[in-house]
């Protein structure tokens, strides 16, 4: 089960890339709910990833690292900081 969850999370990385979020913000809201601004959605995702990064489970930390690598740009300081902390993970 964990393997399936890990693979699913790694496959949705594409949906959170900056260029994809920018395109989704241009489209009108669906189902009557206003879309979240890309920076708000990315901020919420980073908060969730930061919380999960502190887990004792090495597979969970691996998924968080892969998600951060694929989602945030190299100029995004908070995500780079998490990756720097992850480099000390043994």
C-alpha cells in the first residue's frame, strides 16, 4: 500500500509545477469555487511537506524530497533549505 501511495504522490508532482499552476489560475473557476492563487497553493503544499519532512519514516522523507525537487524552482529559498537539511539525512 505504501508503494502505491508513494508512486501516486510522485506522479502528481507535475500538477504543482509553477507553469502548470500559472495556467490553472487563468481558467475560470469550476463547480462554483474560486481557484486558489498559485502562491497560496504552493505555500500550503510547502507547509504540508515541511511537517511531513520531520517524520521518522525514511520513505516519507524520500517522497517529500522528490516532491520538492520536482515542484519548486531552484530560486525558491524555503524549499532549497529543506533540501539542504535533507542532504544531512542518513
